[in-house]
């Protein structure tokens, strides 16, 4: 539960820049958000196969699977997920 007594937001953070996701995850956790981190599209889809997320923040360009494909596949498995795309 967060400070307001609500269930925390479950966020999936996906970016191939490990330093960026580590920094963002740390800051978001300080605000009571449950954060799972993936540094590639395959890891993000594997995480989503085992856990339900409210929101995903996904990098557009990644070496294995591009962000658009990750978004489409996330939404197939979790239709209510909100997806934000990051671009450099």
C-alpha cells in the first residue's frame, strides 16, 4: 500500500540503457511505485508473462525488439496496460 492506502502502481520500465533504468527505477520506488526493470524487449515480455503491470515505459529503439513491437505484444497479453514510449 502507498501513503494514501491504495495499491501501488505496478510499472514496467524497458530501456537498453542500464544506467537510465537503474536511476529511474530508484527514483520511482522512492515514490511508492512498484518497478520492474528490463533492459531488452525479450526480458520485458518475459516479465509481463509472469506479472501484471498497470503501466509500461518502453524505449522505442532497442537492439532485440523495437518498442512498437514490445508495446503491441504487451497489449495482447495485458489489454488494460498503458504504454508510454521513450525516444532518444
